[in-house]
C-alpha cells in the first residue's frame, strides 16, 4: 500500500513503532511469573534492561520456545498467551527482516492475543464480527493488559501485511482497542498506547485525512508519561511528524536529544538503544529527505 512512491505502512512507519513493542515485555513479567516462577520474571527483565540488541536477537528465540512449551501444559492461561503474543510480536518487529517470516510470526502473535481475548465473554470472532459489535465489546472491557497486547500485536500484523487492503482495513479495530487503553490507564507501559495512536494519526498528510497535530500530542504525552525516558517517543516525533511536515529543525533537534540522552532506564534500556540506532539512521538520511 503506497502513497506516491512512499509506502503508507512502511517498516519505519507504523512499526518504527517496533521500537516501542519491546516495552510491552515489562507487563509480561508479572503475568508469566504468576503462571510459572521467578525465572520468567528475571528473563523478561534481563531482556528489557539489556544494552546489546544483537545479543537479545540471538537469545529471544529460545525464550519463545520456552513459552510455547509452557503453553503445552496450560493452553488456556491468559498470562502465558499474552506473554507469548508480546514476545513473538516484539521479535518479529525488531529483528526479523525476511517478509514471509515476519508475517508468520506476527500472525502467530495476533492469534495468541485473540486466543487470550476469546477466554472472556463474547471475545471470540473479533476479526470477523461486525464493527459495531466489536466496538461494543471493546467498551465493555477493563483488562488493560489484554487490550494493549491485542491492539499492539494487531498493529504489528497489519504492518507486516501492509500490501493487503483487508488487513489495513482492520486499523480501525486497532485504534478502538488503543483508545480504550487510554481511557482505562493512559500510563500503561510508559504511555505506549499514545505512541501507536500517534503513528496512526501521522500515516498520511492532512490533505489525505491525517491528523499530524493530534499525532504530535500523542508522542509528547508518551514522552511526559515516561518521565522523559522513553526515547522512542522522540524518534517517532521526528520520523512521523517532523518528516511528514518537512520540519527539518524539529527533526534534527529531537534526534540529537535522543542521541545525547542516557539510554539506561528501568524497563526501557533495550528499547532506548534501538531508538538511538534509529535516530542515527534518520539523521544520516536527513539531507536526502529534506
């Protein structure tokens, strides 16, 4: 799906946001440890707080298999389902470059999240039921973690299938889930829902229905909710908002702020290192873009 020569849901767009997906893992630590033991909690925290993305990329597949093995004996454990969905989505978004493999992993992630949602009342067939019924179901939910995981893994699925108009049409359901998360707890996962909604609002220019100023507000709110530690918010402000409006000054200022920041922050270290790598790439490309 493209606009002119620019992919509307390009890899650096809807899921440049892949940088933010790893933040979901913080919430998984508690649900996994309740289902198993402190080992899972320690593993999750080790991933979140690691400062070498390459090491994490090599290690995460083992963790995926571990979660799959746990699900063999507890296939209806919502915590395990959500944890596995999160990690599959994070791994596919951050570290998998082969399109077919990414699609497969994102599809698995969404399937696991939908399976978790199906454990609750009226939570099955969420992709096929009429939108009105889906919207009513969302309004009745108060499980923030489930809604957030479902919304973010669904966003990852759409990004991986961005050439499929049917998948792209499901963005309305993604938005409804994330807006419900904000209504319940906008600070959930360092304001992560704001990041996703900010990207959705900056997918296209205003002339095509985009809402860049609303997107900027979402990015800035996530930055504030994280105590100005979630560097992904600044990267997305530069990539999604400043580039959309051709604001070179804001673009470079935001990215230099990211590079000058200390990436070490509880639960955000890995995501921040990924954000700094993205910031360097965007600055290197700036002369050819603007």
